[in-house]
């Protein structure tokens, strides 16, 4: 969700997808989020028993 002035300002944007395949089977289940010291998004995945670290794409 984009923010401006500390308030939601715009339409939500997907930044992490692909946890459910077309047949409805869960490949992952995000159950918690946090921000690390570097500003990356951390997502706990209950099904995959993983923690995903999401950062902005690096320019080529």
C-alpha cells in the first residue's frame, strides 16, 4: 500500500505472489511480516518452513 504523509494513498500493490497454484494448492502460507534493519521485508512462510527476505530489484 503506498503511503503519503503517514496515510494510505493509493491502491495496494502485490510485491510477493505465487503461494497458491492454479489448482488451489498452497505452496506457501505467509503468516507474519517484519522489516529488518536494512529495510527489507521479512515474510514467515508456515508451509515452506522458510523466511523470505524481499528487497527492491537492483538496476541493471
